[in-house]
């Protein structure tokens, strides 16, 4: 099956679920509510708390999952407890199940059929390796040869290789390709985010769907250095857990791909990668007046 | 006058300030020098020198714009000093007309690095930023497999901070080595930075 | 190419609507607002010897949008002929994208081993028109897709001209059989800087050959209007576009914003306005 197209209206929460399951959806939904000024992050000592904002704004624009999450925060909760207790996760389970079902129907998550097929291959492969190994062992022993160490090692190696090849990770290969596509498409959103301001200001920023999509695709790490920096600090996972959290990712491996900063700088990687940069790399119809000024 | 000759002459006049000035100062003699007949020289001399200069200036403007994009963070950090240095750099005539952006940027980066070292003005982190952008340009060459660069500052944090336009930028003095590695020619590049005393995370 | 044949080819081209010159900073916003951008124009030169990252980007764009490759360096007005290496690379790109058309400029960018680094005007003469026809024929040997040619701004008039710019464009289109990529901003800029009436200019062009438009805003510098692609489209240029859409069966328009990039909502507003203009003249849905 070809990799799915990027939808016209990508769902950040569904993408977060594909990327990292229930916990990532939880982060994504809480972030949406913080952005919409309905939840806020506060700090007491070393602990971070999430709670409803005292003056609640209208909720009509909330999706069902956001509404359910908001309702759960009747009392401020420690951010660490949000995940450990499992109570919020159980509230969100029906929504996550719906995501799971849809993503499996698109074969973006490993389906039960895929797992069954993989298990059958493992069983058949194990039987073949053990069967052949046992046969060879018996032949060797019957001929009085006891140097069977290499045979045993080879059989064990074969079993390990079989298990590795037939692994069924949560996200299918198609799902990984789709995530790569999403990252490529939305990578540039990272550079639209402005430097950090006061954390309190985050709650009253106008809702920016691109920030939510950023979190959906890249995780909360992508909020580092933005007005929502405190959110990512409160909800940061261990670095190994988040795919593409954004640490180090702004230091570009290819020319200008990550360091060209804000949208006010036109693309530098486009000029860089062009072998024939002699004419306008921007402003292709520039005539005698010159692109970008007269050089004075 | 044949179109080939017209275009060849125009290309030289547009891109060579010294030739342009001499030609409009003495069209017949300079024209003869570059292989034009008297009639051809007079025809071309009818063009507005001011308009040609405006066009030539726009070529310079494009060079500055192109190079400025490839060394975007350095340009933003140095501001007018970057433009002033480029003006001096671009005053030197270039064989073959307007250079391609990448070559131009690489050469200017080397020129600027030497100039900034001589000036010894300001903090060394600007120099590190320039060296980073220069190394990144080198790494953009699809045929290059490895590019390594040494920095006196934690370059990953500095670049991230400058890219996000933080004021002031995050400057941490920590010896750092950065690597850009392609596993095969024309393959994707992986970037890693290692800072003393602790190893920093890998990036892409 | 016989005129009637050329007209039919161009008439049968699909109406693409309103699009954007693709620039990397737009990428994320573009995919968030895909339904408001009908097609993209890509700068061909950015993808000719591109690293894997750019090619992945190209693949991503091609799968989601109709792409029109816009070349910068074929130097079609070059009396020395086109660069065959560049042409081959361009041909590979066009084959890969299979676009409804592709484009380049009525200009030369190099001569005598000197790369000018910019689009330079040629002399408005019969000889120059023949040169362009020869170069277009060379391009057609390798590239099947229809070629449309763009008018450029120019600060200086090359001596030896025999006709006006409009007459020269007409002659080029007749000899090559190509369509015209009319940059309405360039038309406006030239009319201001050289003191002529753009309506008069438009009347002299073969309307049936105008396939695509470019539009954007420039700025004033030392009394000259500069094609800097750096500002919102001014009302004067909207007027030129309106009149052109009224007269010509334009298939698509492209906003070419390169510098001083504003929030994407501003870009979308300009696209919406262009779309409404096209609908008013029944050029697209």
C-alpha cells in the first residue's frame, strides 16, 4: 500500500497517538487546553500542577476528547500524577480506541493480522531451525561426534535473527513512513515559534493550530524556547522516549534546513542545494531592477 | 553588430566594474581592446551608463542577498558589519562573472573569518557561529562524506538560541566538536555534536 | 510550430487556478492549508543537482500538488545557444514531474563564459527572436511538455532594437509557438519605469497565448520601481491582472512572494482575491 497522503485537516491528537500512544495524546490534549486558555500550569516548589483556569471561557470549540479531559481536571493535578495514576488515561480510552481502530484500518499501526502472520512465521521458522538442528545433532551424535558447539551457536543465532526480523513494533513500516512524511511537511513550523516569553502569557495567546500540530507531530520537546517552554519542561519525557523532540534538531545537518530561523528569512537551503545559483534563486522574474534591492 | 558580440560585451560590462568605468570613459579605445569595432563601441556607448550601473548594482545586491541567506545567522548577528565586509570582499573582480551562491558564500566565509580574527572585536562566539555555518555549507556538498569542526562554545545550544532569535543568545563556553557525516555520497547527512566535559545528544 | 496547432495545444491545457511559488519557509503552512492553494510553481534550479533532502521535499510536494517547474538559467535569448548539460538536467526533472507546462524567461543569463547572475534583457530585434526560436527548438528536442515564456523587467534598453517590447514578445511567441507567462507585476513595473501605457501593451499581445500569470509587489528605490517580490500586490497590479483575466484564457496565476515573508494568512488572502478575480472572468471554478 502506498504511504497515505497528508490529510487536508490533520488531527494533531490522532498523530500524537500514532507517534506515542495514550500518553502522547494526553500531552497533546492538555496542551490544546492550555493554548485555549482553559487549563494552566502552575508550580509549587519543585512540583508542576495542571488545573482549570478560574475564569472558564466558552467550550463550544472543544472536541469531545478535549472536553472530557477538561472535565477531568476538577482539581489541580501534579503533572507527574497525570500519567502515573492512569485515571485520565481510562477517561480517554474510548477516544484512543477509536484512533487505534482507524490507524489499524490504514495499516499505520501493526494489526492483529500482521502480528498473527509474524507469529506463524516465527513458529514455522523456529520449528525449521530446531528441527534441522536436532536432526544434525542426532546425526553427529550417532557418528560419535561431540563437537556440536558451533551447531548450537548457529541455531541460537538463527532463532535470534528470526525474532528480530519478525518483530512487530507498534507502528508499522507504513506508519513510520507516514510519520516521516508528516515530519518533513511540518518541520518548518518549528521555526515559526517565537522565543520564550513569560509563562503566564502562554495562557492568553491566541490559539495557534500550528503549535498544536507541532506538538502532535514532534512532541512537547518542540516547544522548547517558545512561549510554551514551561509546558514542555513540565511534561517532558525522557529523551529516548520521544521521537523527534526537537533537541538538537534545529542544528541542521543539511544547509539551512534547520537554522534558517524564522519565516522572515527566505530559504537558504534552496540556494545552497542549487548548483546553478547564478540567477535569482528567489524572484525568478527579476529583471533589471534587481531582486531585493539595488545593492547600495 | 552581431548579437553574440553584443551579449558578450554586455556580460563583461555588467560584471566588471573596472571595465565598465573604463569603457564609458573611453569607448573607442577600450572597445578596441575588447575586440569591438569603432561602430560597435559607439553603439554600445549610447546605452545609459547610469542604467547599466543600476543593473550592475542589482547584481551585487543579489550576491549579498544570496550569501546573506546562506550565512543567515552570522549576518543577523553582525548586522551592518557583515554588509560592510561583503562590500570589501565583492570589490575584487571575479573570473567568469557572478559566482554561484555556494562558492561565493564559502569564499566570503573564509574572508570574513580572517577579517574577524584580525579585528579581535567582540566575543568569540560570533566566530564560532560563522565557522558553524561555513562547515554546514561544506557538508551540503553531496559528494563530501565527513565534515568536522571545532568550536570553543557549545555550538548546538548557541545555534538553537540564535535561530530562535533569543536576546541575548545562549552562550556556553565549552569545547565542542561537530561532525556532519554522510554514510554514502549523495546520502542523507547526520549531524552530531560532542561537548566536553559531558557528551551532548545526537541531532539530525 | 504552426500557430493554429500551438493555439490548440495551449487552449487544451488544464485550468489550474491559483497557486504559489513554493519557498521552503512556506512548507508547513502550505500543508496546513492545502485546500486553499491549487498548484505550486517550483524553481527548477533548486532540484537539478539537489541533495536527498531536497529530492524528498520534491517528492512530497509532487504527491500533493500539481507542480509547474520554472527554470532560471536556460538563457533562451543567448545567441551562443543553450547550455546542453543544464538542458539535460532540466529535461530529467520535467519528465519526472510530468507537468501540464513548464516555463523560463525571455532573457539571457550568460555570454562569452561570463555568468551574469541575473536575467538580462535582449535586444528587441528579428535576430533576437530567431535566436530564441532556435533555442526553444533545442529545448523541445528533449522536453515534450509545452513551454511558456516569461517577460522580465529591464532597466536598460539594448541598442539595435527594431520594435517595441510588446511587438517583440508577439514575434517571439509567433516564431516559437510557445505560450506566454505574463508577469503582470513586471508589466506594471516596466510601464512605470519606461513611461508607457500597460493597456496599450496588453492590446498588442496575442491574448490566446497567455497561459499563466505571475503577480506580487515590489518597492521603490531611488525613483525606480523594483521587482523585489517583497511586498503585497499593489492595487495597480491587481488592475492589470483583472484586465488580463478579462481578455485572456489564463489557466493559472502564481503569487511569487520571496522576501519579507508575511504571516501565511496574508499570503492566503492574496490567493483568495486572485481566485475571485479568476472566477469573475470564468477562468476557473
